[in-house]
């Protein structure tokens, strides 16, 4: 007769140990949103002032407090990298004008709506297609 308290090795579990998680998973502390904007006009992707303004507007829309002005660097091949440090997280963009590509990265506390930051870029930066992904972190 088999002991009902044990788990068989065939199930992939250790005998005598339950595979069920009896404690609830803690709520994620952060949301990590990444987005690829394809088909953006190269002139816009070279415009550091435009991208800086979009970071500030996106942070405001999502309810963030910036810790200062965005840090903007012009990269080889006319690309731009911009970083905005926020009260508890960050937002950044990297552009590759020769590929008509903008990469957006938003790390936000779960209490904020990172999607609202994405919405600002989506409304103000025309793109042929946008691929976005959001993950719970921490």
C-alpha cells in the first residue's frame, strides 16, 4: 500500500515533499517595460532635445518625479542615448537612426503605471510598428 503523504519520484518531486507552493507569492515590487519602435523617422531619432522632452513628458504622465534633467549623449552613427533618473527608478531611450529604431526602457515601481509612459512615446513618435513587453520584477 502506498503512503498518501509521499510524492512519487515519477512526478519529478522529491519523495515526502509537496510540490505545491502553500505561501502566496509576494507582489512584484517593480514593473519593467521595454518597447521597440520600428520605422521611426531618422531625423527624430537624432534629435536629442525631442527625446529629452519625451522622457520628461512620459515621466510626468506616469506620475514620476525626476531627479534632474535627462542625460543625453550623441552616439556614433548619429544615434542618441538618453537617461532620466526618477525618484525610485529610471527611463531610457537608445536610437539607431540607420535602422529607424528606438528602444525604450522603463523601470517603475509597481505602484506607478509604466504603460502611461509608453503611451506618450506612442502618441508623439510615429512608428511603423511597436513591440512592447512588460514584466514584473522584484
